[in-house]
């Protein structure tokens, strides 16, 4: 059985010998001091680049979708310039994801 790292979107999703089970979401809580960002052209369609710049790992790209479920629904096509999103703090991610 495969084991996913705690930073993976699939960490809580079951796995059998042949396939992943239905995805189990890992919600990122809303914090009153989360930063707000207007996505610019540097990060358009590239949540992995923003995750790398903020958290030093591209593997956390999916947290933007979990933190902004009403704004971001179709990765990565809706991650485009002019869209306003909330950015979770690294301390929140460490606490919730356990890394």
C-alpha cells in the first residue's frame, strides 16, 4: 500500500493495490489574519509556483483550492490573473497538515 507524505492532497485518501479511493478533502481553516492576494500574471495557471515561493515547496499548490473553495474550482484553469484569493499562513499549514 502506498503512503503519501503529509503535504500531499492525497494523504487522507484511501488506496488499494490498483487505484486511489474517492478523494478525501483536507480542509484548510479560515483564519482572520490570512493574507489576501490578487493573482498576477507571474502565477497565472501556476499555483505550484506560488506555493513554492510562499512555502518552499510546489507540493502545497492544492491548499489554495482548499482554502478558497468558492473562488477556485477548476485547477489550474481558474488560477488566473485578477482573481482574489486567501493565502493560508505556513504556521496554519504546519498545524493542520502536521509537517
